[in-house]
C-alpha cells in the first residue's frame, strides 16, 4: 500500500463508521454501531501509529499531495489534499488514539442511553473532522475541518436534546465559535488576496517577502499585513481553543455526556487552535504584535480561568476550567515562539486530561449521575482503580516532577522566562502563580471526591462499586502515557529537531534553543526542577488543598463568607455570560425588531409602498379635477401645452 | 456529438404540453394525473441532463441554438440557446420541479390544475433561461407570472389575495421598465437578439438609464433591499410547492437578468453604479439577517433568510470591476461572478429544502408558528436529521453547497475592501444564529404539546424529496467543480465584456 492510500484510509475509516452508524443505526443495532465505529477509528489509530513510526523513527519522507480538485475559478484552483509531516503525524496519532479509547469507554458510559447509535456516529464524525483539520495542506480544508469540528461539537453538547440547558449550550458554543470563525475567514481572505493561493507551501514560501507589506484598514493608518493576518487567524483560534473573551462556551459544553467532554477538551477540538497557530509558525514569526497578543491573552486565560476552577462544585466544571487554564498555557507558549513546547503540552495534556475526564466520568456513573462534589467524598475505598488513575492524572496536571505535565509545563514556564517579547514578563508572572492555583483546584477536586466523609445518600453509597472493565481499561491505558510520555518526549520533542521543517522559529525568538543549551537529559531536567519555584508552588497548592478540604474542611466556607464580594464575582464567572447575553443576544434581537417593525413595516411598507398607493390616489384625484368637463379647463390646458411646445420649438433658434 | 433533437424546445414545450394534458384529463382522473405529471417532470429532467451531456465546456458561445423567424416585421425571432449561465439554472429548474411534483402528490384541492400549473411554469422558466431573443425572453418572463399568480391565489393561505396582488404589482411594475429599455435598445440596434445588444455601443447616460430600468425589474425579483417586502408575504401565503419554486427558481430570475442584460449591455453603468449595488447587497445581508432573527413564523424567517443570502449573489456580481480598478488584479471578477452564481444554485436547493421541511410540518400541525412547535426530534427523528443538514447548509457550513458561494464572494469582496468582507461575513454569525435558533426552538427540546406528540415521521414520499436534496447539498458542497467547469468560459467572457467600455465605441 502506498502512503496516499494509507492516509486516505486514516481519514475515511472514521467517516465510513460514522455514516454507517448514523444512517443504518436501527438496522445494525447497538452493538453493530459500536463495532463499526470502533473498527473505523481503530483502523485510523493503527495506521496513524504506523505513519508515525515510519516518519519519526524510520525517517520517512514528508507527504504533501493533492487528493482532488475542489473547484477552479479564474486563476485560483482550490484543492483537497494532505500534508503529513512531523507536526501533523503527531497530532494524527494523538487524536486517533485518544478517540479510539473514548469510543471504547463510551460503550460503558452510554450503555442505557436511547441515542446510543447516534452518539457513536457523532464521535466518529468528530474524529474524521479533526483528522481532516490536522492533515490539511491548505486553508480551505483547514477551514472545512475547523467548522466540521464545530458542527459535531454543537451536536454533541446538545446531544441530550430534551434538556433546555444542553441545547442552549450547544447553540452558544456554535455561535461563539462562529465569532472566532469570522476572524478566521477574514484572515483567509487576506491571505488569498496577498499570496494569491491558499496552499500552505506556497503561502509559507512567500511569507518572508511579505514581512514588510502593509494593509490599510482605516483610512490613513497602515497595518502590518502579517500582523493583520496572524491576529485574524488567532481570533479563530480564540474561539476554538476557548481563550478569553471567547471562552464562555467551554464551561457550558459540560452539558454533553462525559466522554464528549473528554474528547472535545482533551484531544481534539480545543487543541485545534493551538495546532493551527503552530502550523502557521512561518507566518506568526513575522509578527511580534501577534506573538505579544497571544502571550497576554494566554496568560489572562491561564490565570483567571484557573481561579474560577477554585470555586466550582460540579466535578466536570472543575476539569473544564482546568482545561481553559491549560489552554492558556499553550497559548502563552505559542506567544513565546515555543511552538514545540505548546504542542508538547498539547500532547501530554491530551492524555492526562482525557484521563481526568474519564476518571470523573467513572465516579459520576458510580454515583448515579451525580456531579456535585459536595455530595461525594470517601470514594477511594470503593473505586481503587479510578482513584489511583485520577491521582496520576492530577499529579500530571499540576506538573509534579516525573509526571507528564511536569515536563511540558516547566518548559513553557522556562520558555516564557527567556522570551524578550512585549508581554512576556506579565505572562511569566501569570503562569508561575497559576502553578499554585492549578495544584490547589486539582487537589481540591481530588480530596473532595475521593477522600473525607462520604456525603452521598445511603442508597447510592450502598451500591458504590468500581466501574466495569470498559471504563477501567481505558483509564489504565491512559494512565501509562500520563505517567511516562513527558519524560519520553521532552528531549526529542523540544530539543532535538523533532519537527524538522514543520515548525519555523526565527533565530531571535528561539527560546527553546536557549533552554536546550542547558539541557542534559531527562534526569537533569527533572532534578533541576527542585531548584526552581514551580515545584514548590505546586507542593504548596497541594498542601493548601489538604488543609482546606481534609484537615479543616470548614475553612473554605468561612473564607467565602468573609470575602463574599470576590466570591460572588467568581461564582458569576466575572459576569461574562450575563454581559454577552444582554449585549449580543439581547442587542441582536432588539436590532432585529427595530429593523423589522420600524424599517420594514413602517417605513418601507407603510410610508413607501402604501405611500405610493396614496400618492397615486392623490395624483388621480388631481387628474380627475382636470377632466372637469368644463370647456374652459380644457382650453386652459391647451394654451399651456401650446406655450410649452412653442417654447421648445423656439429654443432651436437661440 | 450532437443529437438532432431540438433539446431546448423540448425543455420548454414538453412540460407546457404536459401541463395542458393534465388540465384536459381533469381532477376526475387524479391518480393518472399525478403519475403523468411525475413522468413529464422526470422526462424533462432527463432532457436537461441530455443537454448537459451535449454541452461543450470549452466555449462561451451559445450552444444547442434553435432559430426560426417569428415576427419578421420587427426582427423578432424564436431564438433559443444556452451558455454556462443558463444551463445550471435549467438543471436546477427541472430538478426542483420533479421534487415539487412529488411534494404535491397529496394536494386534494384541484390536483390536476395544481400540478399543471407547476409543469407549465417549468416550461416557461426554462424558456426564460434559454431565450436569446429579448422579446421571446420578455414573453416567457411575463407569462411565468400567471401560473405563479394562480398558485398563490388559488391554493394559498387566508391572506392570499393581498399577497398575490402585492406580488403581481411589484414584479409587473418592475418588468414594465425593462420592456421600455428593451424597446429603446431595439431602436438603437435594430435587433432583439440579446447578443447583438451586448455588442451595442451606448453613451454613459443611456447606459445608466437602461441599467436603472433593468434594476427596477431585476431587483424586485432577487429581491434586493428595499423592494423585498413582497417576498415574506408571498411565501407565507403560498402553498408549499409555490414557496419552493418561488425561492428556488423565481428569485434566480433577477440574478440571471443581471448576468444576461445589465452587466453586458450596460457595462459602464454597471461599474459606475457598482457602489450602489454593493451597498444595497450589504444592507440585504446584514439588515435582513437581523430581521430574520426575530421572526415568529417559520416561512417568514426562511423568506428573510433568502433575501439575506441573495445579497451574496448581487454582491458577487458587482464586486469584480471595482476590485479590478482598486487593485489592478482581475482575480475578484470571475470569482465574484462564479461565487454569486454558485450561491444561486445552492440557495435553490437549500431554501427549497427548508420550505419543504416547513411544508412537512405544516401538513401535520397546520401551523407555521415557531411557538407551536418544540421537540419535533422526539417524534420525527429522521426528519430532524435531514432538517439539521439543511439548517447547517443554510448557515454556510463547509462541506455543504451553502458554503461555496459565500466563501468565494467573501474572498472576492476582500479584494475591494476588508470592510465589505467584514459586512458580508456577518452572515457567518447571523445566518447561524437565526437558522439554528429556529431549529432549536422547533426541533429540539422536550415534546411541547399534543400536536407534536402526535407527529408521524416522514413517509417514504417525503423522505425521497428531502433525501434527494440532501444528496445535492452535500455533493455540490464536497465537489462543486462540475458547476464551475460548466460556467467558467461564460463567466470569463462576461467579465471581459464588463471590463471593456462601450462608451463611444
């Protein structure tokens, strides 16, 4: 088999699964639906891993080919094609592998749901869209995957379509993402105008010569073209990767069933924006403005969304805010030109965050769909596997030395520390202090869920037991990479030219090279951490969580009472939702009503159309008086007419 | 190559004669009437496919031409021919008519006349697209109003008389100015052959007057803001099939007119007045998008959505030359024209599909009010899935045909000014907002009332027409190249015509 066939199969196998499960769900039954989709995504996974091995271990060539011509118009030909290089092959392996595990887990989680087949169809379609996105070799297909992912996330969040909150959250997610896509599309339009093409290779090749170009948006002010394009594309990434102020959809997306939360958050949708920026590194390197913007936005997201994680009581929401915060870290890394570190964190985060979600889901099933941590506690006695894997995930996510998240997060913090860009100082302070917060909310969740007094009702408590194998096996499988993948990849991925030409970093921005100069193997990197602040901040966070939720569990309540104003602000999520609801949703409806009832009905139909009718009536009234039947009226009209004709006739002679 | 069949005449007269036969058979033989109507519409669709097979992709010249002298005294001829603009629209017409006949299977009231009206309308619409002679065009253009007038007036809702008269007056008034312009052009050229008119040199003032006269005729059809208010009324009162044809084909007459008459006959005026057209298009896209958001009646909402989407058609058509003048690059010209044309085809499928969806629900609940629904997905899952696809297509999701035209027009308009692209791209947010919000209130949620609880999912017949449209929407979204290959030579030629001044030539 040649590689083209393999890459096609990677993309089409999940699509085929989705179509079969979606269209003939009734015919093939529940088991049929899960088999066909699991086999489809399984094929993708195996082939992606094979492609990964071929490229990364055997040094196979980069693949960049057209599959078919989408359309030609004028001098422009738009095509669908694949670019498989170290960056995309890494994403393919992560995306398909994590999706595959989630498919298997879903058998257990969705066991009793009437929409079982539909669910499998959606998650396979999601995998397909995401693979199309990461494998694209041009902006058109990128946008296709981009929006496809948005569509399926909309369907998945609103999966339980009888619930008002779920369908509202789905609509909200789609529309907020559309705001991002607005910017993204404008960015694509600018690229087409100045580069004359939408293929990556041609755009990246021309990019350096475009560094000095300007674009005039407002009269008289010239903007750097690259900054304009990069910021527009980043607005798209802000939507998909939920950066402030387009983050509001992500916490609400918890309305979907848990595996989706895992899929959307961990491996796929939210990382699309991060991946996209890394993919566009040849463009972003030409705009320090865009890099600085990403530093600031990422830092704000990491810190402020992490803080919100401290006050949530719904276990899934804690994990959601943790995701937002981690995405902020990735964005900061992008801003510091440490693209490799961003992708590295994306990979480690994919595993430990999927694990965290699935572990949370496992607890939720055991407690009969209870998500409020105030009604959990002491679960570790009954669910040892879930407890242990969740501990691994938590340690990985706080960046405890040795665990996966440690390597990626520490390299981001170091990278920001080295960055000379405007905003880097602020970002450094934010990501550093966020380490403490991460540890605090992660272990607050861990302690509230698994330790302390059992606070669930007795009926639930009596039946509490470990989840079945379809749930625990994926947990165990994910626990392994959450433990080791950081140590395995830190050297190769950050410092040993892993991405080859897939990521371009300008020499003056290359912070990873500076860190790399002092890199002497995994062990050194790990030990070095004990001489720096993050580890102690993380430990302090765990300690605080232990004090507040195990040792003195009444402290948090008292603090909330004491500082009721800040607490309320946090509980209201800084008021973004209320503001947007009032300003955008309300404003748009108000504008619509105004234009409809005043513009269309009163002015156009009322004044113009009916006014014309009235005008005609008036005019005909006038004409009627002319036709009075009196001879002198007609004579008068004839005289006027004659005079006019005479005047016209005489004009010729003067 | 080549068949000796007069394909275009067949495309016009087979459905017309078929319609007359239906009238002759009468309602007493309703089952036979239905089968015959379906057969005629399928044969006509097949004929249009033959025309597609015969069509040469490498020329902009009129093809499959037919010519016979009609009124020699005024040099008026029965002259038919198609190019890359006409063919896709004819294919759309014949395809949609098949669906409308299937959708009208259960009409109880005067079924033979109902189906006959659609078949006759189909022939006349094909005539509009295939006419090379301006008077022949005008004949079909006006004749077409009659069956549509009857469809709304006889099979329409309670306020059908008001809607019919508003529809008729608007479109008829506009057309009168077009006739005046055509007569003037005949006076100058001595010919009604549209291709001769394309070559006729004209001073700028004359061009501008002609352009305005055509604009009055075509803008009403599109419809453009502010002459759009007849459309929501007409849609609300029209029966399902009438709405489908109105949205899918009749609205395209305006766009077709711009391509066939305004742009090539008055190119200098088209450039001089392009800013007006661009502003009106943007108003249609954004203003109407907001209006659509707050509609309470599903048909009104889709009607407003149509106006907003048709804004892309006019925007695409008139963006090219100003962009050429601004940047010195011709890229935007053909892209805008082809994007606008693609938008017309795609909007035909999508708006037709959405009106059919409303029709399916209306047949069961007898209401078009959004508030009377809720939770339809519970009782009609297949229907909900299909309508989701069409809602997404209406929101311009990539992979559906709705994306292609809008994407190209936004790309093209950026070349003139980023601000125009900003304005046009608001549809990304507004289109999704009004479509999906409606979908949410109608289809999602718990079962809202007894009527929804009693709903039956789509039957085989309904499934067929919705599924066919679903296939079309997806096929042309994933692979739009065939449509572009058909229209490309014609559009390139047209853009060349627009860029060459006719003043003093």
